[in-house]
């Protein structure tokens, strides 16, 4: 599958999380910011009113994030993991071993919006993600890192 277009690839969970985040930003967060603006306006002179300026900044950031999420959802494609896939694709869980270590690492290949290295979710757009796409069990890939080239062997694809 070609992942080089403008679509945003998401898991079902990631899509639902973004929809929930969008709803929160459009309701609760907007209401909170409106309350802050109303309070700040009541303090008087707006030109030197830090509460007002902070609330306006929060409002701009909230509206920016709303637009960003709406754009992502409009371009999104929900990926499902094909059972028994023989090559690495979006949604694949990949077990790799480094050439210089006997330890293995497990990653899930996700879209950039869902990437979270602390949860072993890496973007298919990252150097490692790009190198793994389309590869099969037993194949080796290498990436260039600040400390030099790192080689990985694909131990398993789930």
C-alpha cells in the first residue's frame, strides 16, 4: 500500500480518540475559555489586561487544534490489521533485534498522530517505520542515526 499521499492513517482507537478530543475542545474547552474572557473583560482596560490576553491566546490555540483535528479526521483512513500478513504494514506489530544486541524490541506501526514511543507506537513516517514497511520476517533493515548506522532484523510480524 502506498502511504505517501495526504491521507492520515489511523487505527479505529485513534480515530475515536480524536473524535472525543474534538468534542471536548468544541464544548467544554470553548466554554471554559469564554468564561475566562468574560471574567477578564470585567477587569477593565483590555490593553494591559494579562488575563484577557492569556485567554485570547488560549482561544486561538484551541481553535487551531480544532481545525487541525477536523482536517485530520477529514483525511483519515482507518487501518485494520490483516491477520496473517506476511509483510510489515500499518497496524503491524513488529518484533526486531538490533545487530549489536541479543535483546528484541516490539513496535506497532501507526500514523503520525498516534505515534508514542513510550508505548512502543512508532510512526510509519519515522526512519525506522519507513524502513520496515513492506519488509518480511527475517529481512534486515538499517537506519542512519546520530551515532551512526543501526541495523535491525525482523524477528516476527504480528
